[in-house]
């Protein structure tokens, strides 16, 4: 018997050794190509880039995986408890693999063998970290063995808190959200510190299978799984039974966070920032780098810019008539369901989509587009209203040419027409609206720093993502002329220099070009000041011809208006193409005394670790940061910007453009309680209407025009269309700002001259203006005319104000 027992013992030992050897060979094979778990120490997951306004408000987020990385210290204990209860209740006790849980899973799987059910897993949080970071999701024995081995090694190398931190920041929660911080924002629009027990439990339920517990498509299963997690939290002592029961009684309460821009009216600005970051750092840095971007946007001024541009576009568009309905739907049944399918302009919340239910001579009965819940289900409530005949009278004129002017609402709308409406003060009353076909762009900038404070790229970003402030290449027309005159003033001319305003022919390439003043006519010899105030084309061409277009092109490029300007005379009238942003940047140089500025929408960019990788402000201050006050001098900010224009020239052109506002082509359109300078611009056939202007504190510019250039109509000039909008914008934007004057550079002489002849004014001369002269210059002693003497007019004759000259001066001939 003893011999038999020894025999079996030997066989058993031999088999055991064989199994051990085979297991060793297998483990050696499996571990031979195990990934290096030490890469976890350098874990840098894709993280959401966040864009902030100048005051810190969140503007937009960009990410392929919505994730915000949180260190374990920033994650509340309740959140940790929920995930430990749901995924691995023995997390802080086991060495990486939960042997008890594994045994339990084996028993359950044996019992369920052949039932068709999915095998029960027993993966710990550590094993999930090993799988998610280092392995694949293949359901194989080899992968599970590798997972277990890596788990033991990870536990030996990292603390439990570090492992839990990796897990909570990596896991996928559905709805393109990754990590607990991103999930809290995506599902509940909250930070993790604000989550309730019920919300925390629901998020802890999701890693098991986000699609299986979708908050809308599988709401019942989601609630059941959430409640199971709450029960586990109670069972493990993390939550009291009473609190657990209260949490289970609550609805899911999921409120998905909307994507895109989070700050009202900032869509165009945020999109331009997105493009610039991609251009600077590439796609991966934007969508995975976790950048923190502080922009220059001023939310208050941005809202003003949006409203002013929208109001201007709407006003112009409605004067041209009604384009017709957005769409048509049947109104015989439940019109709400069909109306809900029509996409509204999401960034114009003042307007509502509505369907016309009935029309008569007094107006139209309408049904408003019903709301949808977060799951996309159309609300049952149907709200109706009325458009009175007076509130749609502007639409009696058809912009399509399909019908003549209507006499009542019945000639404008029909039942089933889908239109936009805006509520009036009276309950249930609405005004008919329509998205304008005309577009435009507006930019506001700090002239001292180049920081873009506001940008409106069109009527609606939802209507068109094309940014007309930065992407639309348009002819600036006469708003370019100040730079022709600046080049002249910088090269020997004075504001009192006299140029001949008379017809001129330019022969080039066998063709004859005959420029004209807007409205025709010519005023004869006139000062540079009168030329810019009245926007005389003929004078500008003669001045550019006298200087040489190479000089004008040099200045245009120096100011950043064009990268490479063709030195042809037509360009002196603004026939080249540029953007609103470039024009506003160029005017900022005039406003700040001739200092070069770099227009910027971005103040600072920090990487995911908080290190500043870009800063717009490149001026230095060596003594700004000191530990103690020792009666030292106040810090001085070193201004290292390039001086691209003589400060005296800058003041001269500013003074001349103050005349544009007070006496010239913008006279009566701009009424601010402070000094303001600016210039109108209207291109050939009135295709674009511009105004760019500034105070010492703020520069703003805008244009109005069709995306496919077409005439705006006779009289649609920069003075009539754009200057009033500039006025509205500046009045609102500068509320509360103390008026300041333009600074006269030291050394300049202010001398009274005759406004028409440019010569020193005589005592008692009623037509006198104070003109600024540089040292060594002054009013001419003798009358001379630049640009030809064929049509010479003596100063005495000018002073007599001949009918031709008088009419030209007073009517604004030359407005362009």
C-alpha cells in the first residue's frame, strides 16, 4: 500500500512538475511581448481645449474626446465611492486581481454555461486600467492572463490613488465624453463637485456599457442600473439608506451640454480663434492638447457689435421687400410636428419660426414652432399668435419680382407658409421677419494693443459660417484714401497743400481711364483737407500720380492693408481687395500715433500643464514684479513697437478725418460726445458701403454688401448706410468711458488757414480752420496747385466761391 501511495505520489509530482513547466513556458511566452506599464507614468490623454473670453467666461470647447483631466485630489469622495461600489468594491484591499470576485464569476459562468448569456467578468479597476491603456479588448485567455500580470505589476509600481485617477480620467461614458469631469459636463452641465448622489450613481453605471444605459433611448434600463449602483453604495456604507432611497426616487435628469460656442454672439469670434490655433499649432494640439486659450473678446461689446450689424442688415433688407417664406408645410393636421422639422437659426433667439394658419385683410394667424425636449421629442403644447397688418407692411413690396406691391397681408402670405416672427410688447402679437440676403462684417479693436474686442462676421453664424470680417476680400473704396494722404503728409505735403480737382485721363496699355468724382463735377483747386473730407477721387488720383504709386504701395503694405499692392493709379481709390480686420488694424496705427500693432484675437495660450506657450503682449516691464516697495520709481512699460508713421503725420490725418465726420461725407451721421475721426467708402456701382473710424480709445470698421457683389442701390453709400451703424456701435460701446482728446504731438504748430485756399487766414476771414503743421512747414506764401495748371484758378477767384466750386463744396461732390 505504501509502495502504491508512493507510486501515485511520484506520478502526481511528475504531472505537477509538467504542468508547472508548461505553465512557465506559457507565461514566458505571454510575458515576452507585454507592453511597458511604465508608460502610465507619462500618461497624457487627449484633453479638451477650452476657449475663454477676455473676462474668463467660457466661449467654446474643441475636442475629439471630451475630456478634462482631474487629479485624484480634485475628485470628490462620493464620486470615488460610486465607481468603487459599481466596479470594484475591494479596490483598496486586493493586489490587482480580486481572487474572491474571480472565483465568484467562475461559479456564475459555469452555472450559466449554455444559456447564451454574456459571461460575467471580474475585472478590477486595476485590470481595466491595464486593458484600456496597454491592451486590446479581445475576449481571449491570453489577453486576460496578460491583464492579470500587468495588474500585479501596476499595483507594485503605483499607488491605489494614482490607479484610480488614471481610471476615472480615461474611461468612456458615451456621448463622446471621456473621463469623469467631461462626463459630468456632458450629461449634467455640472462640475464633479456639484453632482448629486443620483447623478454620480448614473455616471458610475455607464462604463459597463454606455449604449445599454442611454439616458433617452434606454431610460428604464439606465434608471435600473443607476439604482443598483445606489444600492451598492448604501451596502458599502458610503450613503445612508434614507439618502439612497431619496436618490432612487429621482428622475435621471440628464441635460446634455450643447456643443459649439457657449457664449452668446461669439460664434464667429470662436471659429476664427479655432482656425488660428490650427494654423499655429496644428489639429492635434487643438483637439487633443488641452490648451487653455484666453482671447481678447469683450462680451459686452461683442453683443453690441452683433446687434448693430444685424439691425443694419435687417433695415436695409426690409426696405427692398419680402423674399418669400422659408418653407411651406401642410396645416390640415398637427402642424407642430411638421414645423418642428424645419431648422431655425439657433443663434438668433429673438426670432421664432412660425407657420401661417390663416390670412385675412387684418393680418395672419400663426402657430409657433413647438419646443423639443433633450431627447428630441416634440412638445405637445401648441402656441399660436397673430401678425397684424402694420407689423408686416414692409413685406407688401416683393423683393423677388414675382408680384407687384401687395395691398394687404393676403397678397403676401398664404396658409402653410413658414416664416420668422419676432414678439412685440403686446401679448400674442408678432412682427414678420426674414433673414437678410445682404451681409457685412464688423470689427472693433483697441488701437493701443491690437486686441480685437468684438467681431461680427455676418447676420448669423447658423445661416452662414463664412466670416466676412476676416475671410471676405472686398474693395475698401475711399476708406483707403487716408493712407494715400498719409503717405503725402509724410513726404513733404501739408493738409493745406492744394491739389487740382478737375477731370483727368490716364492712358495705360492703349486704354484710357477717366476717373470721376461720385456724383460727377469737379471743384477746381482744393486743399488736401477738403479732398479727404469730401472724398474727391480726381484729387486723390492726381496726388497719387504726383507722389508715385510705388510710394503709395509701400505705405499700404507697411500698414498691413495689402501683402503686395500693384502700383497702379486705380489702387489709390481702393480698388484692391482686403478685409475689414486689416482695415481696422491699419486705422489703429493712425489712432495710436503711428505705432505698428499686431491684430490679435488671442491674448494668451497655456498648455495642459499651465505653461504659457503664446502671449500677444510682447512689451516688457522689468520692474513690474518686485517683492517690496522701497520708494523706487513707478514701473515703466517698455514700448518696443515699430514706429511706422510719424506721430505728427498721424495727428494731421486724424484731424483731417475729424473733418470728414463734422463737415464731410459723414456729416450729421455721427454724433458722439467725444472727438472722433473716420472715413466713408463706397465702391463702384455702390456694391460695398464702408465706414472705418476711431476715438482715442476704440477703433471700429464695417462694410455692407452682398456676398456675390451686386449694386446696393443708388445712394447706398458708406455715409448713408455704414456711418450710422458705426455711430450706434460707438455710442453703446463707449457708455461710461470718459471722453478724451487726440493728443497733439509736441512741436506741432496750429495755424489758422483759409479752408479753401490753404493760405494763412486773413483777420476776420469767416472760412477759417485751425490746421496742424510740422516744424519747418506752414501755410504757403504763394498760391500753387499740384496736379497741373491747365485749369488754373486764382485764390481770389476761389474766395469768390464761383457757382461751380460752391456747388461742389456744399453738395459733397466727390463722395466715394
